[in-house]
């Protein structure tokens, strides 16, 4: 599964309902499928000057059984 997120030097973005955001670790980041890329691009363009090295990252998720 491929998901996308916004990442800055300070951390990943977790988007709030009011349009704000917090910087978090990868386990709390807002992630989007490919059809959400337009929203990510628009958000990146809006916030690009406020965060260091803001970029869209591609996350590849692989599910496997865990044997303890």
C-alpha cells in the first residue's frame, strides 16, 4: 500500500479539522492515498514558507504476519 504525507525537518504534519497542524512522529502523521495528492500539494504550497524543507513523502506499507 502506498500512502503520502507531508514532512518537514521538524517532523511529520498531523492536520487538524480547523486547518491547523501539529508536528508529530510518523506514527501520528496524517497520511493520504494517491487520490489525496492534490490536497497535499495545495497544503504544501500554503505552508511551504513556514516550515523548513517541507515536502511530500511516499510511504510504502507492507503487511506481514508477525511471529513472536
